[in-house]
C-alpha cells in the first residue's frame, strides 16, 4: 500500500512539474505536507528509483563501451638503436602473432655474431 501511494505521489509531482513548472510543484508539495504524504515511505521509494536508474545507466554504459581487446594488451613497444647514426626507432609488435613469434624464435636461434649488440 505504501509503495502504491508513493508511486502515485511521484507521478503527481512529475505531472505538476511538467504542467505548471516549479510553481505547480510547490503547490503540490504544500498539499502533500498537509496530507502527511511526505514521509519515510516516499523517501525510500525515491531512493529505490534512483538506485534502479543508476544500475540501468551503468549497465547501458558497459554495453556501449567495447571491452578492451585482449590482443591489444599483449602489444609491446621495443626500441631499436641504429648502429650508425644513433637514431632510435620504436616498433610495436604483438608477441602472440605467429609471424612475430617465428621472427623472435629465429633471432634467438641466430649465432651470437649475427645478433645486435646490447
């Protein structure tokens, strides 16, 4: 019963604001205060409405925001120094990419003379 009364009170408040603006809401609040309908039940109902809207907004935001791609987390930046002029080049690569894995394995298997110095 208290929930039904609270729901009707909120509907009346929203209708008063839509129809007559703040003045209509003030007039309705005065009547509600006199009728003792501004009570804890109404506050609990409004709190529940707010929490429900917050959960709905958070759920919609999660659905609209794409999840980060797991592959993007594995992309690494590696800096290579040119042996001659000292320039540094930064290259991004994904170690889980099969072609990159083959290249890394080949570089690791290369004889020490063929490897760049640290």
